[in-house]
C-alpha cells in the first residue's frame, strides 16, 4: 500500500517555521496522546536545534491512561525531553505548561524581553484549543479540518509571554507504514490519503490485539474474532449491515468502527505503545 502525501504544503510550512525558529526561546510541540510517536513531527528536531521543547500529550481523555503514563516516562527518562499530558478545558494545567516554560528559559532572557514560545503540531492535534485556553479567549480558530492552516500570529499573554501560532505543520510521520495508518485512524490525515476501509481494517486488527474484550462487549460478540476482517464481518452481521447480494457492507462497518473509536465510544484507546514502536523501528532499520 502506498501512502501519497502533498510535499507542496510541507515545504511551505517548513520554510515559514525555519525562518522564525531562531527567534524562539522555547517550542511547545503538541502531540496526540493516543499516538505520541506517530503524531510527532520528524522535522522538528532538525528545525529546533538546541531550542528547548516541551512535548504536550494532548487529548489525554481519549487515550488509555496506563499507556499515556508509559509514553510520558519514555519521553522523559529515555529521551530526556520534558513531557506533560493535557486535555481540553483544563486551564490551570495548561497554564502550568507556561510556568514550566519560564523555568526552562534562562533568567537572562526573561529579564530583558518577552519570552517567545512557538506552538507546533500536526493538524487537528489541538493547537488552537490550547492557544485559546491559554489566552482565555478565542484567538485561534478550531475545527476538524486537518488541512486548515492559519496565518502566523503572536498572541500576548500575561507574564510577558508571546505565543506564536504556526500554520498546520503537514509533516507527520508516514514511515513506518503503521504511523500513517494510526494518523488516519485518529483522523489526523485525510481519509483519501489512505483507503478508508484499509484504515478501518488496521484499526480492527489493532483493537483485537490490544483491547479484545472491549470490542466484543461493544459489538455483542460471544467469541473473539480471529482477525480484523473477521471482526468487521461480525459487526456487519450483528448490525445487519449488508450490501447488495447479502455481502457484508464493509464501508458501513468502517464508518461505524472509526467514528466510534474516534469519539471514544470504545473507551479510552491508545493506538501505540513505546514497546510496539521500538519493535517497528527495529524492523524498519533492518530493511
Ligand atoms: P489544531 O489547531 O491543532 O488543528 O486543532 P484544534 O485545536 O482545532 O482541535 C481539533 C479538534 O480536536 C477540535 O474538535 C477540538 O475541540 C478537539 N480537541 C482539542 N483538544 C482536545 C482534547 O484534549 N480532547 C478531545 N477529546 N478533543 C480535543 P472539533 O470538533 O474538530 O472542533 P470544535 O467543534 O471543538 O471547534
């Protein structure tokens, strides 16, 4: 399966960010707590150089808390990167990120001028929501359109902090292949980039392996299906989703499965663990 992407968008966003990066004192990179590795932008380390970074594992409410704790530990202990978790409408916690940022920047900078913080993150990860929470008013546009980009803007915050919004940074991890699928499962990349039913099949396989009991309970299945396709067939049978000729309507099943997964109807689900990602990276390195 080939994953097509749109380099035009990527180059423009990268260029803009590269231009302003040297003026920044700190980067807040917003990640999706369900996929902290796949939603990390592989361009960021090269672009930020020595600029300090705080990784925010956002949408914590949708992710498996035990796995999120593993990720936070992995980032902090193994990678030496400051990592915090967050969910929307938690203004005090969000303001805590700014306090942490102030601690991470030398006094010599804070004493002489405003602290410049840039927010980065792939589309739809919750950047605007965080900016609005920090500002205490709607200054950035939120929405569920992954490709929406914004004009760059600096927002004045109390304590002499300037917050820089960035255009949707369209450079998510599409290799290993699993990263691309996970981004599609969360809705971060457009359904058209990867075949919709392939995305659902990937999700079905993963859910069976990681959360078999939850899936069976949700869809009223007495036995754990052998694989993702068998799960999709079983959902079609249970919900009576049949296409012409009585064959399982896999498009309808895909829609239900992905919508329910994204909405949290299947409970808080993480789509990757540090162990899984390390195994995939090791496999990729051997290719
Ligand atoms: P972006 O700037 O990075 O592109 O993302 P944005 O803030 O626009 O957020 C994308 C969607 O994710 C929004 O939902 C937003 O409400 C939702 N979101 C942000 N943070 C969290 C979180 O911690 N938990 C959950 N569950 N959702 C979060 P939307 O329905 O697309 O837009 P809206 O109707 O809420 O504006």
